C-alpha cells in the first residue's frame, strides 16, 4: 500500500506543479477555449491541462518501476508498452484537437487507433459474466475492448462541461477502483503489485493534482487532451483487472467480486454514460448528428433548476460516489446493507437536487 500511495502523491504533486507551466504554453500557442453559446464559462480559457496530467502519469509509472515491491509489474512489459502506446496516440490526438478543433469523424478514428493499439498488444477483455463466465475469442475480445474504450473516452469527454466536473467524477471513480482492486487482491490472495491498481492510483493522483486549477472559476481546462486521457486510463484499468482474475477459480459468493471488474466501470461512469445515452437519443430524434453539441446535458439541467456551478458539480460527484462506492461495497459487505445505504443516501440527494437554495453557488 505504501508504494501505491507514494506513486499517487508523486502524480498529484507533479500534475499540480506542471499545470501552471502548461497554462502558459496554451496561452502562447493559442490552445484556448473560446466562449460559445453552449458554454458556461464567460472568458476564453486555456486548454491542454491533459499535458500536465500526462506528466503526473509518467512520473508515477517511472517511480513505480524503481520501487522494489513494484518491480514485478514491469517484469513483463507488454502491457506497459500497450498502455503507453494508447496513451501516446490519445494525447497527440487531444493536443491537436485542442489547438485546431478536429471534426468528429477524425477524432473517432484517432480514438479507435488508440484503443486498437492497446488491444492488439494485449490489453483486452478475455471473458464476460454471461452464463457463468464466457471466454471470448481473440477477434471478439479486441472488438469489445475497442468498444469499451470508445464509450469510456466519449462519456468522460461529454460530461466535461462544468469547471471541475469531469475531473471530480473520474477522480472519485479512480479512488473507488483503486480501493476495490487493492483490497480484492488482499482478500483473495492475488498479486498485490498489479498494473491495474497502479494506473488507478496514478489516475487518482492526476485528478487530485489538477482539480485546484480546474475548480470554479477554472484557470485552465483539461481539454480533449485530458478528458480522453483519463477516459482511456479508466477503461484500461478495468480491462487489465479482468485479465488479472481467473474466473474459473471462483464460485458461489466469490463470483460477485469477479464480475465487478466488468460492472464497476459502468457504475463509476453511470452519470457520464446516462448523459451520453440521453444526448444521442435527444439529438437523433431531432434529426441531428449524435456528435452535434447542445446545451441540454445533465449539468445544464441542474443549472436550469437553480443550482450554481459549484453545487451542480458537488451533486453529480455525490451521485457518482454513491453508485461507485456502493458497487465496491457489495464485494465486502452484505448486499442488503449496501442497498439500504444507497436508498437512504440517494433519497437525500434527490431531495437536495429538487430544492436548490436561492443563493446557490
């Protein structure tokens, strides 16, 4: 645990310290988010925050490779190479897009290349919880892996509409995933030094380090560079964890922890995924492209109800924490207790949403 926490703190510190430097770079390079009708920010704001987050990831991974108890992660470097290849492609795509605004088809092709690069080098889904455990053939495995990455990347990208929103949601999800991945290893005797756990720890550190710069009013945005990066890392963590677990060796009550690597990302990204589905349905019913932007996302609706930006972010983050940590808790506490806790906390949040204060921030 100490090694993971050290890597987490390193990612936090580096991301926090590098972000002001990246902000200056974005200003000088013209990588700015201008004010549009659908935006909620009122002044042009620099992008490229994802570059600072990439620096945090790089330092965390490099540090881990030097720690004695973490070296087993790097004994077989195929997954490391696969992950870094996907990261490199998605970051280059994001940097260009934040500067010149690529069209949706071009971005989609780049995302497929990043996901395909990871899948072709070994980061793939190998089984699904269908009829017990269903082992995937190589072609289906790659295709499903690419689909999972695309959904995760675009869900995070789409929810990135308020200062601190996407980074808070993904940070909470990364924290839940890190706790689940580590304690599952302890409880079931798996190798504690695992790439999935390291990536989720680094991702949490990246989010914590960037949040002070991105909180309302944001001095810098993560841009597509950051949103696609953290979406890809979230997907990669869950995919790698499924490969760490041997579902054939689990039975009975132990099957739930085995299935959670598939289900947990859905719970973590429940709010972004709901927003993504509603946006696609809404736009296609109106005869528009699913990629056509609008101002009817969930966070826009919270603003329309009378919640301020900070409060809207806190509300959506609270729902994310409720679902994500609720899903994690089912692996370690009685299900009835989890359901009761979620019902009580969820009811409280709903009342909070429906009764915004007049002076909401």
